[in-house]
């Protein structure tokens, strides 16, 4: 009983960070808007869809048959566009809302540059907090945020004057009615957590810590619902402050800020500003932490050649995603549409892809056509926008139905899965590290699984154990000197022909080891295979006649590296020369790869250039000197 209570309390300690990370600009300001535009009925549809979607996300991932970490290791690389678009959208809408519904209303007499400066301050502060903290530490910080937010809400409510509330909701067009937005609201907000990196990172960490995602997310959903209700009560106490966007849509998102600003600077205004800033900071620091975790995990397993020139830490930085979000927020402000219009992607464009992701989590892995989903999503978004602008009410719910067409097969698999829902293969999928970039050494955790996989023939054939030859670099050539003995010769006293090939193989292994001393077949994510080998024999030597084997990179393209080699004798000159092509395949699937990052980094100093020695000329000179 004590252990059960301890686990429940530990799980509930995640509830504040779950609720605050989900309270971004849309939830914060839209709850104030919807309670006036659609009344309490519309508010409850919006709030319950949000809170129940959040709770259901945790309950589904709490199943013993579903490990969030294993699931995300499988779906993470497949749904990159969805995860990043959702993060960009969340931050962009948050920044847009601060700039449209908070600062200009709270500070009407301030300089036009003050609002953007305050928003920038919030962003930089949140990024600094996210950069300095892991999610586990951020969880405790958010508990403090929540306590401060609750105190600010109480002060703001106490500052509201009595008797200023309009008795009935504002008259709205049919396109903004409860029934027009019912399907988009239910589908968009119920599916929302599945495309949110912040929630996936929390689910993974909760399960890793031995806590219950179900308890954590039910608690988080309850706190989130309470915060939405508090915002709605603030808005009703403040009275409606209607703004009209460039699209002609009315909005009441600024109701609380306008009412408090009308009374001048006071504790209520400060308290509300503190609450809004807490909601923004807890969203942005969670974004920073989750995006860094996701990109680090992706890039740690990437073999893209560009990573040879860009530090992994820079490529995995959330800042470039933040730049896109800031650009999107600036565009949104310049266009001047209402916040409702910017909700459109979550009910149209992203619905099909998110439904596919959900099907991947609930059923067997299925085929996923991202382009088809996004095309149907674009059709749905255009239908929504036309209906929204031209006040054709039936197009608003129809748009969400159109978006679901792009995911009809995954939806059918969800509905038909029945009691078998949830079986997930977990034997060969590596676990994503939540807080750090995965290194090759981490692969040892799954080496036992990989031993059962078929191995390609001789990824890098090892040479025999002859006495160690002298070797090293001479410019771009790797040079190995060797002296043959009786065991290298044939019955007539000449060196056996196969030994020339073996010497080239030994030189190649030494060259490879010099370029990549940390390469290990037990932990590598790729194999190096010999695609072809060609050698032109010229002359022969006998025992105790020293020979020099030279090898270098002759050419390369995206997929292959060609190594040229020469065998030279001091007495006889050129003994032979040729070349070999190397290719690279994935360790698990054996699919051909672009030249891996590690290979590029190791070989880069020896890529062929216009300044290196000409192979033919150098061989000819060597032959003439020998002659």
C-alpha cells in the first residue's frame, strides 16, 4: 500500500508540468474568447476535448503492452514534419497572442517597440531556463510556476469590479457557432497531444522513472481544466472586449487585459501579466527541452554527410526551430487574421498525419503516406478558410471530415483492432535517450538483439597476422612496407599471386584504422563492404625482396569511395596496381547509405584534390627510378 501511494504521488508530481506545457497561447487566450463567443456550452466543448484528450493520451501509453520510449523510437523518425510543425505552430501562436492580445492592451500608451521587446524578453528567458535544465528538473520548477500562477489568478479575480458582466453571450455568425466548430474542436484538441513533442518526452520520462503516465496525465488534465475554467471566469468577470481581425472575425481574447488596463496600473493588472508570462515561459522552456531531446536523438542516428561539417550540438539546437516560429509569428501579425483562423491547421492540415501516428501507436505498424495526408489536409484547410471567410457554416465541420479522408486506412485499422489493439514489437528497436545525444557506445544495450540478425559477408576482411609492417602517411598516400618470406612464395620461389591482394587488404585495414581509430564492428551503425576489386599484375618478386604498398582515395560520390593502390619494388619498380570500390549499408536493414558522417570526417584530410600527386605520373617516375 505504501509503495502504491508513493508511486501515485510521484506520478502526480508530473501533473503541473503537463498542464502548464499544454497551456500555450491557444489554450490561454482562446478560453477567454470562447466563453463569450460561444457561451459556456462552447467553452465546455473546448475545455473537455482538451482535458480529456490529454488524459486519454496518458492512459493509452500506460498500458503494459506499450512502452512510450519504444513507440517513440519507432515513430519519431517517421513523423518529423508533424512534430516540428506542431512545435512551430505552438510557439508562433503563443508569440502572436502575446503581441496581439496582451501587451498592446495592457500597455496602450507604450512605444510600439515595447511589446516586441517584452515578447523577446520572455522568449530569451524561457530558452535560458530550458537550456539549463533537464525535463526532470523542469518538472519541479513548473510546480513553483503553478503555485505562483494560482496566486496571480486569485489576485486578478479579486481585482475585478462587481456588476460589469454582460448577461448573455455576444451575437456571433453561424460560422463561429458551437455546432460549426464542434467537429473541428473535438478532433483537433483530442488528437493534439499525439503530435506534441513535449507530451511525448514527458510520457517517456514518466515511464522511465517508474511512475504511471495514466495518473500523471489524468492529474495534468484536471489541473489544465481548472486553469481553463479560471481563465473563463476571469473573462466573464471582465466583460467582453471585442476585437475584429483583418478577416472580419470577432474575438474576445483581450477581454481580461482590457478590463484590468481600464483601471490603470494596479495589482490585478500585474497579477494577470504574471499569469500570462508564466503560461508563455512554461510553454517555451518545455519546447526548448523537448525539441533538443528530439533532434539530438534523431541526429545521433543520422548518417547524413552534412553532419561532417556541422557540429551535432549546433544541428540539434532548438534555436533554428525557434527562428522559424518567430518568423511565422511575425507573418501572422502582419497578415492580421484572428487567432481562430490560425487554429485552422490543427483541425485540418495536421489531422490526417496525426491520425496515422495514432494508428501506429494503437495497432501494428502500417504504411504511411505523408504526402497524401498533407494534400488532403491542404484541401481541408482551403475548405475551412473559404467557409470561415464567406460565412458558409457547413464547410467548417466538413473541412475536418475531409482531412480525415487522408488517414482512412489507419482509422479503419484503429476501429477494427478490437481487443488486439496495443501489441507492439519491441525486440529490435533501440531506445531513444531522453536527455543526451546517443553515442555509438549506447548501441551495446541492443547488441544481444542484433546478434540474431544476418551479417553481411566480410564487412571489412581482416588480414592475416604477419609481422607488423612499417606504415604511415606520405601526403595523401598511405604507405605500408613489407618484406615477403618463404611462406609467401609458391613452388617456384615467386610470391604467390593471392598475397599481393592480401597485402593490399592489410594496407587498407591499416589505412582505415589510421583514419578512424574508434571504429568498432560491435557498435557501428553501418557496414563497409567491398563492392568491387581490380588488380593489374605487372611483375613478380621473390622472398626477401622488400615491397611498398601504397593506397589512397582516388574518387568518391554520394554512395561510393574508390581506393587506388600500387605495389612497388625497389629493384623491379611497379609490380601492380588497381582499385577497389567501397559501399556502405545500414547494419540492420542492409540498405545502401550515403557515405556516413564518420567516414567523411576520417577521410576528409585525404580526399583527392587538384594539388595532390598525379597517380600515373608518380607510378611512372617510380618505375623509371627502379629501372
